[in-house]
C-alpha cells in the first residue's frame, strides 16, 4: 500500500525561489524606490547572490557616479551601464538592482527583458522625494527645482517601467513587508 506523506507547505520564499528558477530577478524603478535596499533583502530571503549595478559601475570605473557624470557625461555613463548590466545578467539566478535610468535606455532594457524577471518598485512622488531629498548624490537631481525634476522623470519614465512583468507598490511600510510583497508577486507568476 502506498502511503500518502503530506508535504509541509512551502514558505513564501521557497515558492518565489521555485517560480524564479534560473532567471535573474531584476529590480527597476526611480531613484529612492528601494531597489538597492529591498533588492539586497530579497536576495537574502531567496538565498541567491545580490548585485547592484550602480555599485558595480563604481567598482569597475573606480569613480563615483556623480564623478562619472561630471567627467564623461550621461551618454558615456549609459553605455557603461549597458555593458555592466549585460555582464551581471549573464550568470543567474541573482537579484540585480539597477540604477534608476537603466531600464529607460532601449539597449539596456532589451538585455534586462531577456535576462530575467523584472519587478518595478513603483512609488508616488511624496515617498520618493522624502527619501531622495536626504542625500544629494543623484546627478540628475542637481537642478533648480529637484522635486519638479523628479516629477518630470516620473511622467516620462512610468509608462516605460510599466513594461515590467510585475509591479509592486513601494511605500513607507517596513522593509520586510516590501520583501514579502515582492516574494508573493514572484510566486504568483507561476500560478497565473
Ligand atoms: N520601505 C521602506 N521604508 C523606509 N525606507 C525605505 C524603504 N525602502 C527603502 N527605503 C530607504 O530609502 C532610501 C532609498 O532607497 P534605495 O537606495 O534602496 O533606493 P534605490 O531605488 O536603490 O535608489 P537609486 O536609484 O538612487 O539607487 C534608503 O535610505 C532606504 O533605506
Ligand atoms: O535615475 C537615473 O537616471 C539614475 C539613478 C541612479 O541610480 C544612478 O544610476 C544615476 O544617478 C542615474
Ligand atoms: Mg540603488
């Protein structure tokens, strides 16, 4: 007689991990959405490596992002960003947190779409502004009215970020809650 052994239910992280398979998890969204912070914690929960494209760019160029923008300009920065992200996506599964403009660049977006499951951390202007106004390390926000600049970026970029397979609303809740929502959204991609 065969005995039915009941399996314990998978944890949320295990379900998400199974849904991800060999794919990378790529986090996209505007500055301050939480890609780096939530990405790192999500990788830990999934038990896979974490990489942040902004950090990797700074490591390989041995320059800070503000210095790269000031010395070489945005176009050169974007070309470097494309190369770095293409390489980071090569050996999955990993969590890859991207810089805010990465997915907006057509070339980089093509690599990201091929290279993994994309999650857009979508936040409203007040949440983003509250977070980014604490530090002035973002070259694109060095304008006369940075809040307005951020709003303009939302208007132009949100229709493009919306191409992501998964959207999770980023807001001021505990980071652990955000991670659980990201995991649940990944797990749900297998059920739909
Ligand atoms: N759910 C949250 N609640 C409170 N603070 C948060 C939350 N998520 C992120 N933060 C904080 O907001 C700030 C910005 O987050 P983070 O650096 O992860 O954003 P980012 O999307 O990586 O931005 P960038 O594109 O500039 O790299 C950090 O100080 C982070 O700790
Ligand atoms: O939104 C953007 O275009 C940027 C966001 C940051 O993560 C950095 O990649 C850089 O400051 C550009
Ligand atoms: Mg970041």
